[in-house]
C-alpha cells in the first residue's frame, strides 16, 4: 500500500464519517434511532449487533462469537463457522436451498456424529438463501440443543449456531432469532459505509490478525474487509479514528526513505505542519509516526498518522480532531490505541 493510496483511503473514510454523523444527528431530532454496538467480522464480510446479556468472546475469532450464563446453569454460546473456498473457479453470492440442505446434512454427520435433527426449513439471511436446522446432541453427560443457520456467500459456506442445554434452549431461541435480523453483509460501496452504523463495538480482522475495540460514545460508520472508521462530534468540534490494513504489503519491517517522504509530502500538500516524527515501537511492533497540526476554518486541529508492521499485515492508523476535543477525550482515543490487540 503506497502512502498516497493509504492517505486517499483515510480521507474517504473521514468524509463519509462526517456526512453520516450529521445525517443521523439531524434525523435524531425527530426520531429515536437505535444504533447499538456491533461486532464487525471484517474479512468474513459480516456484522452483528452485540446481543443484550451476552458477552463478546474474548478469544474470538478462535472461539465463540458470544457467550452467556443461563438461569438453569451452564453456558450458552453463539458460534460463527466459515468453510474453506468451495471451488476456485466459482464466485457466487448465493446458493440454492437444496445445496444448503445437502451441505447441512453432510456437515452435521461429520461435525456432530450422533446428532438428531429435530426440524429443518428454508429461510433467508441478510437477503441470501439460508437453511435452518434445529438439532440435539445427547451424551451420557449432557443434552445440548442447537439451531444452525447455513448460507453461502462468495464461494464459502457460513454457519451461525446457537448452542445451549436442552432445558435452557427454549428460553434463548427467540432472542437468537431476533438477533439474526441484525446480521448484515459488509460491502465496499461508498468506501465501506456501514449499512447499520453503531455506537461502539469491536472490529475484528482475522486475516490481518487484529482486534480493535471502540467505546460506545463513538459512532462507527465505516467498516469493511480493509478499514474501520469512527467519530465523535461535540458541537462544532469533531474527532476521528481510522485504521486501514494492507495484508499484501511488502515484507519489509521498516519504512523506506521514499515512503517516509511521500507521507510527509501528503500532509504538506494539505497544509499540515509536521511537529514530530518518531519510530517508537507500537505494541512492541515496528512503527513510524508523524504528528501534525493545522488551522481549518478557524479550528485548531491536531492529528497523528502511524504506520505499524504487525505479524500479519501493515497498518495505517490515524487519529485527528479539534485540539481541545482531543485533550478532553484523550483517555478514550488513547485507550482505543492502547487496547488494539495484534496476534500471530
């Protein structure tokens, strides 16, 4: 990812965030808008609301999406599973119901031998064909009931499953069905503008190995399989956070002299004044940071661009906003940076 392209993407993210926030703010004066926190599973191209009473899985994407304690005792989970690509020559956004039904039967026979299907029916999921299966797995130790939703997108099968003890399942399944209505697909239309913006949430990029948590006070309006953007507006002041990933970046763990000069020049071309450059590691990873300032329409603005080389990818992370608001909300935006989790 060249610095010019990275900065161009960053600029588009900011533009969409500003227009989106003011649109929602204007609409909110006459209507109540629910924009609950969402889990955004970026490279799987899915986003979900975080259901009330459920906890986001601390190990996700290597464990359940959500977990909760039940009144009857024990844990209930919601799990997301995605198959390997089905056919390198195929790239379809949907699959016939019979194909989904056949895949579900084969999947259950392999993944949960001995399970007993209680019900099965066709449905839709985020506008796609889907097949729903309710099934029971009994052992000498437990009886666990499940409801799995199978659908197909971009050459992969997806499965969302509620799992709970048989005594708890009837009390959870309707909430699970309601939650399924919150599942949306991510696209790159309008540079990743979210179909359903959210006040806070978690953005996970499994391929690039990162998890970014956003406080509920921030509006996440941009997210897809390569970028996330969130904003806070207080009167005429605003503050923006964005992260853009390039999983195909060169393996070099340092920024070349030419790339650094491109980054400086991109800021200078916008009238920014560079006040600090640093190569201090970020979360122990190689990094290069530029801190800058400017006066825009009478507002004093500060910002920082930070390029980071994580174990799996190269990142451009930006924070920019009115200097006074940046001071007021320092704990929050610094907390976002501090709590970014990179993994191998």
